[in-house]
C-alpha cells in the first residue's frame, strides 16, 4: 500500500491553538491536549470575570460615594442620597458620582444640598 500524505489542516489548527497558549507555563504551552483544556478554562474564566469585574467596580463606586456622603453629613447615607437623586430625576450614574466624590468633594456637597432642599 502506498503512503498517503496528510494535509496541513490539522497542523494549522494545532499551531493556532499553540499561539493562544504560548504564554502558558510548562506542558500547558507544549502538549496539544493540555493546551486545549487550558484554552477552554482560560476562556471560561475570562467570560466569568468580565461580569465579576463590573460587579466589583460598582461596589467600589458605591463605597466611595457612601464614604464621602457620610463625611459631609452625619445622618445622611448612600441609599438616601441615591433615592433623592431619583426623586429629583437627576441622571448621574455611580461612576460619575464616584469620580466627583474623589476629585471634587465640594461639588458633591453642593449636589447633596440641592437635593435635600
């Protein structure tokens, strides 16, 4: 029986997978089966952590706003501040409010005073 020359498609696929895993350590960057498993794991982790990152940033913004609001007035909290914002229909998201709280505390102080009146 004559020898059959295989095509290059499988090799091209494996090369593409190896390029993805080129920064991994040890067998995770050399052995094809291990590379495939690590690629699945890496993509799953990145998908999961994108949602987690959004959650963590929102928590950070809320903490920053709450700290500044409580520093301004003794009996005023984050939840009351956000509730008053919605009552007044001021559309400022938490990211912008946290940036204002860090960079310009007096501006947040005037916003909270305007809302309370």
